[in-house]
C-alpha cells in the first residue's frame, strides 16, 4: 500500500537544529520505504537510502541510516512509525538536509498527512514476517523478548526513578490503524532536564524545546500543556518501537515483551531475528479491513526514484 499523492511537511530538526523540508511521495509496489537527499549534488541514485535495519549506523539518541556512499538521514523513527501504524509499506521521502523534522515530538503530523492524501492499494501481495521461535535481546536489565503469535502485540514496561513516571506498563495490540492513530500516534518524546541541559551543551539537541518534547525536572512536568494521553511516556516508547521494527522491511507477527527498551536494543533484536532463517518466515498478509475514509482502489502507481 502507498499514499494517494504527495504531501509536504517542514520544521526544525531535534539534533542539528536546522530547518528540514520534506516531501512524502507515493511509490510503486516493492519499493519499500526510501529516503532521498535532495540537497546533495551527486549522481542519480546515490542519494537514496533504503529504510532497512542493515543500513542503521547509529542508534543512541535516534535512528540513523546510511547508504553505501555514507549518505545518511537521521531521526527517522517517528515517520517510520506512522508508515507502519497506517500500513503504508511503499513511499519515497525526499528531504533537503540530513535529518527529519522533529515536529511536535510524536507521529501525529505524519499520520495527519497520510490521512489528508489517502492511501492506495497496490497490485502485488504484501508480505509479512512471522516469528517462528522465541528470540531475546538483552543489555544489562533491559530486554526485548519475542514469541510466535498470530498477531503483532507489544507489552512494554518502562521504569524511571521519577515521580511523574515511575513504572509504566502498556499492552498494545497492533491490528487496526485506527487504534494506532488514537492510542499511540500523538504521544510525544520526553527527556529529563539535567540530561536535556547536558545534551544541549554538547550541541546534540540544538532544536529541542517544549514544543517538541515533554521535559521533566525534579518537581514534575515542565511543559505548560498537559499530557495528551494516560501513560504517554510508555506509549511513546511503543511508537518508537513500531517505527524501528519496521526497518525489517515488512510488518511482523509476533508477541513482544519489552523492558526498558530503546533504539539500539530493537536494532540488535532485528539482527538476531534475521541472522537465522529458522527464526522467521515470510507469509502473505491477510486482506486489509481499513477504516480510513479516503481510500483509493487503484491497482498501480508509477513514480520513478
Ligand atoms: Zn521517539
């Protein structure tokens, strides 16, 4: 599935603090999600970076991918989450710098953009990855466990020594895109003031502000606007996970249990899953039962990249 037509978004980037203009475009079947840097003047094709776990080059503060020419794009996890959540598996994202805009710190504007142009079915059958046996990735006390399942389920627990968060746990059954939209897509990223100050001093979050993150200090939440959802913190971690796991190139059937996860742990898990053919199998995706209003049943779309 792809989008009906292009839409544009722009805004400041979190890490470099630059302005980023993006254009999200339809793509033919089997394109996958690709990013294209329009600010670089190199020969055609060299500025395309495929959204795939094998292209991940950094996963500390965000997810960053690069192609074989070392041309990169960072902070892709929120738009990847919106694509996965809204079941868009083919799209070309053009941008004029090396980082996606942070927007409001959630996937809300991407979801609105997708809804504003509608979606388009493509003729080729969509594949999905089915997990065949339990796999675990661990780093100290943090872990992600996946078990075989008929569905894509995420049970996520975070634990912070802070009165506004403490332990938060949420189970999300990834089925209808309407659930993703209502429960997950508008949950914002968050940070602690002492970390934010440190990262800003180091120049690592030049674009960070109360407009694109929930910031917590010793007394509580510093933002004037209230939380958008109950358990917004853990739900944002689920948002990130849905985006990162889509770097497998397909959606997935498996039951995930995550304790204090993060980008790096998800990337490690994807490598573990794909390292052994007996861990997984491709199967045809069941027909969609979409509840979006704006759906176009056109068979083919042709856009050159
Ligand atoms: Zn995030």
